[in-house]
C-alpha cells in the first residue's frame, strides 16, 4: 500500500521540471503513516499534445532569449487589472488540458497533486470548480456523469515573485520561496494560512 502523488509540471524553462524532480526525490525517500509515497511527474503540455508542447516550450525559450523586452511586456500586461486572473480559466489551452486531466485523474486515483507550473493548476482548478457533487447520489450513474474526484492541490511557486496565473481559489496550499512572496500572495487575497514559505525545491 502506498500514497500516490501527481507532480504537474511543464517544459517552459528548466526550473519547473527541476523543482518537480527535487520534490519527487524527497517525497519518495519518506513514508506517511507507514506507507511509502509513489510520485509521478506529468509534463502537462506533452500530455495534451506533443506539437503544442514543442510550440509553447520552444516559443517561450526563443522569446525569453531573443526578444526579452517583448516577452516582459506580455508578462506585465497579463498581470494588469485589464486581464483578470479568472480569464485564464477559460482559455483554449487550459480547457483542453482539463479534459485530458479528467481521464488521468480517474485512472491514477492520486492522493495529492503538487504543481510546479501554473498552467496545469489552472486546468485542475477549472475541473474542481465545475465538478458536479450531485453525481454521487447514485453510484450506478457514476460512469455516466462528469464527476471527478480531485485530491488536495498544492502549488509550488518556482520564482521569487508572484503572477496572477498562480492564484486560483481552488488551490489548497501554496509553497513559496520567501516570506516576501508570502506577503505578495496575501496582498492578492490568498489566505495567509494557506501559504508556507518553505523555499524553492
């Protein structure tokens, strides 16, 4: 018997995957209530589509290297009040991701989800927000319903600042690299009890 943890990452820069591997290594060296911990790292963009993964990952890398000012402008614009963080939940990428994750979660029966990238956590937050609790009324109808069991979710911010894409009401806990980032999240309305300044893995 073991506990199952899904670690959701994406290959937009190396930091998200390095953090995911560090978390996996640490958790699998431990036990909880005498049970081992089994971790699976999921590259969320690859799960959706290999072509999309290459397009987004390489596009991110190229823009950050060759047009950093333009990349910075887009990043800052997406952080303004003009672009509400709730809009991220309805974009085509995260909607497609959400459909893929529904099958993944139904198959693996995870006890916990840890995210080192905001994209998969937005998609999972969308699923959690829209799940139908009434579908549990009749067990025989479960296979016909849209019900999905979503375990607790933890977002690990892999930077020393915040961005609105990280902030979702459905996230249970946030792990941040510094007390300053905890203050920034609290300023954005996140309950400070949900934020743990444990450092970046």
